[in-house]
C-alpha cells in the first residue's frame, strides 16, 4: 500500500468510524504515515485502525489517536519518543527540566 493509499484509508476510517472532523482526520493520517515511514514500515492501515479502536476514547478522537500511536511506538524498541507522531505533539512542559523536581 502506498503512502497516499494508507493516508486516504486511515483518514476515511477516522472520520467514518471515530467521528473525527475532516481536518483532524487528515492531520492524524499524515502523522500516522510519517510514523509508518520512519518507525514501522510494516504498519498496515488495518492494524492502525484496530489500535485506535482499542484505545480509550474518554476525551474524543484526538486523545484516542494519541494513545494508539503511543502504544504502537512503545511496542517498537527503536522508538523512544512518539510525540512527533501524536496530534498533541510537543508541549512547553516537555522541555522544562524542573518538572517533577
């Protein structure tokens, strides 16, 4: 499956199955495609969609997607930071060395 087919398939599923708006679905699909290219080249659209379906949806699609991509990243021993592939991305707190001190 080409990257374009992968993105199209998952974006459509994000809208149809999980109620994501088109803009959010497209952004998540693009980040998932980047994850696939850079981390897990064997990730299929079906496996990603299943992971999103299994994730907790207590705070809507974006949170559900972020949980799923985090779980997929955690399963790959070479991926130490999934923030680049999450809709939430990086936040100001992530770089503060005094957090938790």
